[in-house]
């Protein structure tokens, strides 16, 4: 039975099937352990995420605060260590 909600699946299936028959698309099996998209689409443990991130050649870089934000952070750090706002301003 054909439903309007499944029409897009049927169209995609026929499109892919046609491309495979024309040999313009090569469909290959990919093991679930090598599915790179899992890092972007599923909740995974951090070690698995790092592994998949590395396979995508995406590097992790430390967050570096610049400009005004860094100045505010320094001021807040000084306040936490017992300096008054007047001491920080001078």
C-alpha cells in the first residue's frame, strides 16, 4: 500500500537504484564502528567522539579569550583573590 508519507523514501530508493545500475554510484558496506556521522548524530562517550573527530581531521584547540572578555576575566580573578574594585581599576 502506498502512503503519501513514504513517497520520498520510494523516490530516493529508485533514484539510488538507478544510479547503481548506471554505475555512477558505488554503494559499499560500512561497519558501524566506522560510521563517522555517529559523532555528529548520536550521543557517544568522549573517547569515541575524539576518535571520530580525529578521523574527520578536526582538531581540538583550546579556547583563547581575546580583547575585552580577557580583561573582564582578569578583573574577576583579582576580585576573587581579595582585591577591591578600586584596587583593580588603578
